[in-house]
């Protein structure tokens, strides 16, 4: 809702990330980021699960796919808020480096609201930092395309499909 208000009130500001950016670069970022973020998130989840001695795993493949569908909606929403609204908007006020730090810290700490452990919460920095940098540094106008696709993959690696895969491969 805040994103829509900012978009309409700002006269469709480019800093929100609704532009395509350089579409080839956005898709290349996603092509590299999706498998990398999925694998990294699954690996971090494996390490954390072994450390805590527990892991929530979907009941079956259908449940894992259902969860993935939710993450496909949730990822772009989080990116629109933390990258577009916060990082883009704060960059206008205080500059891009400060905006990157504040938006990334807010993204990480936001996950603590879901009663995540501190280890799990801090692991989200492994997503927030590269995606914040991607939103900031990729050529062209800011775009949510590449970072949203990579975010979806990271979430699917950490929750739902990733843990399901770990269980199926007998790694946990």
C-alpha cells in the first residue's frame, strides 16, 4: 500500500524500481543469481539446521510447490518495499550508500518480527546485501526485476523447497 501511494504521489518515480532497467542485465543478474541464491540459501539452512538440531520441512512435494508459490508473491513485495521504497526513497534524501545500509539493516531486522532466531535473522543479510547492491549498481534505471527473481530463489532455498530437497537427499 505504501509503495502504491509513493508511486502515485511521486508522479511514477523511477527510483521505486518499476522500470525495466537494462533488461538484458536484469535477466543476466537473475540467471546468475537464481541458482546461486537458491544453492547458497539451502546450504546456509543446512548448516543452521544441523546447528539447531531441527528444521521445518514441507510434508510433500505439493506442499513445497505451494510454499514456493507464496514466496513468488512475497519476494517482489519485500523487494518493492525494502529496495524500491526504502532504498530508492532514502537515496534521494541521504545518498545511495546511506540508503543501502539503512534499507538492508531494516530488511534483516524485519525478519526478527517473525520470531526467527537471531542466527536465521542474520542469515538474511546474505540475501539483503547482494540484492541491495544489485538494485543500486546494475546499469540503467533501478529495477526490481533481477533482485525480485533472486529473492524468490533465495527464499525457496531457505524455506519450503530447499528444506524439502535436503530431506529428499537425506542430508538432514
